[in-house]
C-alpha cells in the first residue's frame, strides 16, 4: 500500500499567480501617458490659486541678520513676501511631541538604571 503526501507542491516566486517577477506589469494608463495626455498636479489650475516658494539660507547654521525683500516684492506676479519673523507673529511652530506626556522623562544615568520601569539593564 502506498501513502500519498498531503502537502501542497512547493511554488517558487515565478510560479505564483500574483507574482510580477520576470513579467511585464500591466499599466492601463500607459497609452495616455506616452501620448502626452497625462494630467499631473502641476497642470491643475484653479481660480484664485497661488503658489508658494520658500527660500532657505545657503549657509548652514548661519545667523540671519537682515532680509532684503524689495527685489522679490517687485517681481511680476508676486502677491506677498513673508519672512520667518512675520510668520512667527501669527502662528506657533509645530512641535512633534505627544501631548499625552505630562512631564519630561528623567535622563537615564547609572544612578537610576535600577529604577527603570520598562526594563532593568543591570542586575
């Protein structure tokens, strides 16, 4: 009497029905894009739409003493030129810290290693 194995046949990555390895990927919008008929975000024009541009200092950690914005204000199509100091008057900076944390955690030092609630590194 011969007993057949019940295990399914082993499939490689190329044998799987959903695998695109080694195969061309179907792209339904390819004809439209290659004919130049694609629409991108930069192509969208809405009424009263304006663009914003941010100019950063080319010098890392430099102290900005003054900003001369007269030339930028005279450029055609410019609606407003706003500096960081002007922004700071009307908005607060975003801080990426959870608001649920009520107090700052103590820095980990050898003196408080044994009091760590999460794990005890020194035993």
